[in-house]
């Protein structure tokens, strides 16, 4: 694995870490010494440490394709497609393998969003498998005895942060509608791998080596670490028979084996009996969880139609807002890598993130003015605030609907550790699935070989600001706001054009916006669009990917009034694009993802 400047992976990770510029997993121990930030936009919020940059080329396939975050997972997905499986079948098998080979990022102890395109019906459906707050959760969940938010990792590690996992119920729902192969057959590759073992990859090792809290879990320490407490070396074979046994039960009995009975009891017990930070998740919470099939959020951008996740994701709305606010500019004439490009896109992102902080939440608990936020008239008003010659600084949330109930901006520190699966099957059906356990290694609670999420920390730490309710405040049964943005794009002939998504915490939205503009406006191939250096704003400083040519723009951006900072942006973009030659796939050079196809 090589980096852009020829330095080693260890050299690129470095050790110069400051409280103002945190790289999430590498600073678990140090976060307790830093002041708690009041806005997620004030922190880089990298979900995982950087582990190198490997140049990749676009891959072409005629029939079908899968892009996933690890070669073993992508190989399994391709094998499912080879057997005539659907995109949904392949996504299930890939997710289960990723639970093993990329445990820091996703698994059955977490949640997911899935966008599905049915080629025969020419229809799109969104599946919500987001984790849910237990019935015992209260708005004060993350407040200390003094009424102030607890420090972030004091909230993360332990049972307090664990939401009801949603992945399996969501996959069950999607499989019932779109699956072709038997449910149990999709578990066989992961079961075999858990029993025979798999090697620790360089990226997995990088995450294990810097996490100082995971070894405190006795079971996790035994699975991933040596007796002296150091992470097991790259290439070490990991066998996980406990997880294999869990998968065998779920393969045979369905997700009921997870959400009820002995396994549900053990999950609830692990949460409630955590020695330092217990939570309230119960067997009843698991039993009552339901995944949802929803209408996607769709909108136009030039000749294209984009469909993304509706609430509780903020991604679908925010991406359409960013593009809508840029539509009056001739982005095709804007040079990639120019000050103008970074300025215009960052300004649009400020506006979208301001609205996100104010309005985005679980729509079952909070009235979200989706139509107003996406109306042409509103986006034109917001776009008029973008001045080519000067930054607006921190944007204020707009007022899209005169009837909107007043809401306060929340205090949400999002550091999701996540992964992306993009698939097109032989029938032209497609899946874009973003799946997560939130922070790297989630709550650091290992149960029967899999990790539980810490998704409740995606809620606002404070329920009210100056007596005004925060939309994304904690409530029992509520699903926390997410930036996960699995996206499908259709061309002017209404043909599927692009399948895209990424991990990356709250920066996911900017990763997607950059890649979409690169592909749709700048006509880059999907790999070039993904590899293009990252930049943008979350309504704070303008952010530039470290060690890229875009650092040359810092001076010109400052001349426009931008506050600029750089850090490593460890996205995991995976995309598939329709071309005249067939399906063209790209995998993020910042991680270990690969493209497989026929």
C-alpha cells in the first residue's frame, strides 16, 4: 500500500495530534483532555484513522458489479451474483463478511440505510434500519450530574450509548421483497470464514493498534489482542466460532433468533450490566424493533434525477440542497481544483449544514419541512446568499415554511465508523447500502463475537437550547439523525446512471456532493471522481484534505475570507456508473475497498 508522497503508512498517520484537530479513533484517550466542542462542524470528525492511499483504476464489467470495503467481502458478493442472486442477496452476504473483516465499521450489532432500484418496475424504495433509542432513554441521557454534556468518549464506551440494532430486520425486509436466493444460503460464506479464519488486514490493524478502550472488553481483548495488550499483527488469522454459531442460528431461524430468546437476553444483559457505563436497552426493545420501507427523497439536478434517503437521514435532503443551490452557477465551466470550485461548493454546503443542524431528525417525532427545504423558490433564496467574491462565514438556518415550529441547533458530535456497499445485479437492479456501528468498534462491547453500536451518541447531547427544543434530542423510540447518504442517480432517459455512497461521519454529505459534481458536471470517470481530493465546509472552517495539491488553495481561499484547516479525510466512497462500455466501478483509494464484476 502506497501513499501519494511515497511515505509509509505509519508516516502518513503521524503522531502530531492536537485537541483542535482530532482524528477520531487515534484520539480516544486524548479526547478526555480536550474541551467538549459545541458543534460537530468544529471538529474534523474522522470516523477512523488514515491507513494509506493506494491509487486505483476504474473497472469495467458488462453484466454485474459489486464494490465493497474489503476484497474478501467483494469476492463473496460477486460469487452470489454469479449464482444468479439479486443485488439484495449480494448485499446481505457482503454485510455479514464485513462484520468479520471490518469489525470496526459495521455489523449485525449496528444499523443501516439501503436504497434499492427495481429495474423491472423502474422504482426506488428506501429501507430504514437505523438504530433506535430504548424505551428507557430520556432527553437527559448524555447530561452529567451538573446538567452539562458528558465528555464524548465517556458517553460512547459502554451500554449507555447502545441503540436497538436494525441491520438484520432491515435486511430481512429487503430480502422478502427483492431476494432470489434462500436466506440461509447468504450466510454460508460468512459462517465458513468465521470458522476457518481470516487475516487481519493493514487497515484493521491500524484501527486496533490505536484504540485504547476496546482492549478493556475482556472478550474483545481475547479476540483481537495479544496477551501483552498489543494488537495482533497484520496477517494474523482470526477465528470467531462464537459469531459462526450466531450466524448459523439466524440463518436457520431468521432474525427472530437475534431479536428474541437467548441472544436477545445476552445483548440486553451486556448493555445493562456494563461495569462502568450501563444502559437501558432491554429484551422488549429488541423484540419490538421494526425496520421501515420508505419513499425516497428525490429531486432534479440539471438533466439528472437523484434519489436519496429520507429522514432520519439528513443526507438525501442536504445533498439535493447543495446541488440545488449550485444550479445557477455554470459548474461545467468551473475548473476542478480551483479556488472558485472550492469556494462555491463550500458556500452551498454551509447553507445545507445550517438547515441540517436546525431541522434534521426522526420525522416521527419532529415536523421536518422537507418540501419547503427542497422547493425551488427556497433554494433560489438560499443560493442568492452565495457571493463569488467573499465567503459568508457561518451560515444561519433558513425558514422554509412559515408554519415551522421553532427549533434550536443541537450539540451533536458525530464520529460514525461506517462502510459502503454498491451493487448492480444481472437484471439491472441496484443497491446502495451504507451501514454502521457508529464510532470505531462501536460501544466496545463484544457479544457472541460481534460488536454493539454506540449510535445513541448521534443524538444531540443537549435536549434544549435556551428553552427551545432541539430537533435531534434524545427520546424513547426515536432514531438519531444520520449523515449516511446512499444515493442513486438517473439520467435524462430515466435510466440508472450512478450508484454511490460513503462512510465518513457528518462529512459524508460533502464527500458525496464533491463526487457527484465531479461525475455529473466535470465528466470524470467514477474512479477519478472518487479519488479527487476532498474539500468543503460543515458550516465551520473550510476543510481541505491534507497532503493533496488542494493545500495550494489555502492562501487564495483566505483572501476570500475563509478560515481553512487541513486534515486526513478517510472516506470510503464506492460507486458504479453506467457507461457506453458497461458498468464502471470505482473504490476509494483511502481504504481497502475493491471492485469486482463480470
